[in-house]
C-alpha cells in the first residue's frame, strides 16, 4: 500500500505542471499593487535597494522589483553619538513578468540563497484599517549575514520573522498553490492572466547589534503587523480587490 503515499505528491506535481499546457490568455490584467515605494510613511523612511543577483538569475527579464530597507526611530532610544536608534524592516515587492510560465515563486525558494534557514511556517490573519482582514504566510528563520569585509570576519546569525502574500489584479492570497489554481481558472474561464506580485517584509529580533534592548519575537510580530497594515493601505488599490 506504499503507492498511496505518492497520490498527493503526484497530484500536486500534475496540478502545478498543468498550467504550462493551458492555452495562452487573450489579455493581461495588471496587479492591484503600486510598485513605486514612498520615501516616508507613518514614521518609516524607505531606502531603495537593488534586487539580489540570485533574484535576477532566477526570474524572467521583465520581472519588476521594488525593494527597500525601512527604518523607524525607537522612541526614547539614542546611541552614543546622539542619533536615534531605529527599528529595521526589509521590504520586497516583486511583480511577475508577462510570461505566466516563468512567473514569480514562493519566497521560501530563494530565501536560503539569502542566508535563511527556515524553521517554521504558519498563517497569520491581520486586520487592516479599512476593515478588511488579510491572511499572510509567516516564516520563522535564522539568517546568516556576512560579518564584513575584514579578512577572517565570521558571519553573524539573526533570528528573523517574515510575512508574505501575493497580490493579483482583483485577488490576494498567501498560498502559492491557490494562486496557481486561480491562474488556471482565469485562463480557462476568464481568458486572462493576472500579473501577480508578492510582498514580503522581514524583521530581526533577539539581540540586534545596534539596539541595546533585546527585541522579543512578540514585539517583532506587532511591529510587522502595524507596518503591513499601514503599507498595504496605500500601496494596494483595494477598490478592485474582491477578497
């Protein structure tokens, strides 16, 4: 009866592969995400950074990237030089190209190349200011970051929490398989492809070098939830999103 163990994996492989054999859609529906990031928003400053070489190598040439290091001062915390000590969120918005068959993927696929060892995955429901509730994927990981340019520098390890979800033309989802099923239905029933974007945001917790106090996992979650709620309020055209 060991063959029964293969039923689910084979079904998933067949389902994910089927999209390559569907007829090409007649129209492209643009994602509801706004790719231009703000300079400042709700106390956070956004410093744009380029995509990694791993992302450029994996994804198609017409993939669009909006990435930033986002900093917000921690109230009442000042370093020895007299500067405010900031929290940091690493933000990434990746918009698929026009070829659905060479589209975006789950962040778990490229995170190991960025030094992440993923420890757990779960779902999280976040209520936005507009009354909607959005479900995101929550990843807990440790991230190994190069220690510096000095010879013999040892990598530094950080505890990290990441939220991500996908934004299509009129739908959002946190599930890669569900997104694939939506794409198949769109081609067969609606004669269209949605351009999807995935939005991911990460924050280190525990002992972070430039912060004197220790950041708890709960504090990191709360700050990521607040950041996500405020960021999505202005970056997504919610009037065209059905769910």
